[in-house]
C-alpha cells in the first residue's frame, strides 16, 4: 500500500472518530437533561415536579413548601451534582493525559486527600485565624484551602514520579498512595482535635455527600469549577501531543512546561472546589474518561467536554440512587460511586497490570 493510501485511510479513521464523538456528545447532553430532570423530580418529600410545572404554566402560585423544596433543596443539589461530577471527571481526564496513563485519578493518586486535608484544616483551625484575615476570606476560606491542598499534593506527586523528563506510572501510583495516607493521617489528627460543632461540620467528609448543598455553597464552588472547566479545552491539543512524550511534544511546538503548569492548576482548582463542597467522592475521575476512550477514542478535544457531560450525569445517577435505595434515609454518595466504580477500576487494573511491573 502506498504512503498516500495509508495517509488517506488514517485521515478517514480520524474523521469517523470525530463524527462519532460529536454524536456521542449529543447523546450525553440528552442523558444529562434526563438525569437532571429525574433529580429534580425525586425526593423524600411528596412534592411533584410535574404538578409544580403545571401550576406555573397555568399561572398559579406554588405552595410555599413546594417552592422551598424545589428551589432551595432539590435545585441546588442538582446543580452541585452537575458541577462536582464534571469537575472530577475532567480532572481525571487531564491527569491521565498529563501522566499518559488511564490509571491516574484525583482520588487514587492522593489529590482528593490533599484537598480534603486543606479543607478540614480550614474548618478546624479557621477559628484561630486573626479576625481580619477570617473576614477577608469569608465563605471562600474552605474552598481556597482545599485548592491549596490539592495543588501542593499534585505538585509533590509530579516531582517524585518524574525523572529526566519521564514519568513513572508505578512511582506515581505508589507515591499517590503514600501521599494520600499522609494526608488522611493529618485529616484524622485534625478531626481528633475538633470540637463537637466542628465534628458535625466534618461528618460528611468521610463518605462524601451532597445533602448539604445550598445556593451559598453553589455560589462559592461554581466560579472556581467553571473557570477550571473553561480552561480545560485549551489543554486538549497539548495533551494530545504529550501522548507522544515530552520531547516529541516540544518538537511539535507545544510549550510543555506551561502546559504542565496549567494542567496542574486546572486539576487543583476543580478537585479542590469539588472536595470542599462534597467531601471525598472517588472513582468518577478514573471511570468516566476510560469509558469515553473506549467509545470515541483518546482525542482530548472531544474527550474533555464529553467527560464533563458524562461525569455530571454519573454523579446525578449516583445521587438519585443514594436517595431511593434506603429511602427516606440517604446512602452517602461516596459509597454509591465506590460500588459503581470499583469493579470498573479492577477491570482496568487487570488490563494494564503489565505496565505496573517494577
């Protein structure tokens, strides 16, 4: 076969993948709309979304209790699930592109633990800050501390797993486990030091929860997450080139160091803000990008936006499941995502176990 024929065949494959990815995007948008509607319609209270919509269309005022449940409880929870799911999935996709391995994940490599340590430090030690500093930080203290914790963690992890321009996956995973253990130990020490009121505030961190979602929490987390998500498409072409290695990517004109810095900031901001408002939720960042690569290929120009859509839908589904499995009580969302994601992660691990040989 001639070189021209090979190039033509490769170009046709690329076009087919892009068309397939765009079709997948449309299906994912539809799935997100369905899951968001289901999230608004389901709850322990008997309030019906459809009755409320019918009342609004007919010009009738909603009952105060229905308005409070839909507007102040279900809607902010739905919005928070969308933001957190998208943040974790995109963070996982960016980390996997940065480390060039689909086993990377904010929770697995300790980034979520670092963010949790930062947030818990702010909650427990925030009272000891000077009044002027606490007033300046205000409601942003916990998200900013979570961002700092995740940023420091990912920088340390990248430094210990990269040598002579090459990233060792085994070192990354082992280093992530060690960093996560140290962060968990620090979090445990702070929890031991906390008083009763702080313990109540920290309770949801253990397993992750969206039950405390309010518009105030959404207003704090949304700007950070949305900025991180908006910056992620600018990483796509660089991450595609980075799949060839850092040296080839540099020869292609990619500013590798700038790319790594921006990728680290995006992951730290998205993960930090997500952990700050939802606690520890695992497996979303590793499962979603891997499923999308199986369906539409590794091109980050489509992988990153599709990861945001599927991550949001997956977390909405997990939140709905947590609300109905043991209703009227709620199952922590971290348990649901672990049940959903752990088997998939084991399958990935079995497929990639040869890459982890030391």
